[in-house]
C-alpha cells in the first residue's frame, strides 16, 4: 500500500509542478529538475525488491521537516 500512496503523491506533485510551469514559464528548469528527482525517487522505491528503507524513510522525513522549517524561517526573516 505504501508504494501506491507514493505513486499517487508523486503524481499529485507532478500535477502541481505542471500548474506552476504553466503559471510561471520562467521556472521550466526548476520544474524539470524537481519532476526528474521525484520520478527517480518514486521509481527507485517502486522497483526495489526488498524494502530495507526504514532508515532512509526516516532520514527523508526529517529532511523534509527541516527544509520546511528552514523555508519558514527564511520567509519570516524576509529572505524569500
């Protein structure tokens, strides 16, 4: 079930990236890079035979949390 949720979330994020690309064509390079990274991450997870990803899932989760905190602090400080 985790694999299916991951693919669904990746498709939703790709849709968001497409909408942003239509809204702001100047971000095409960033959109392409993010879409490729998401596709690669989902593909690596989907095609693995053994799911030994517990530690990596925790690292990715905390990295995402810390990136959101860093973005929030940068936004609060007026850097973004």
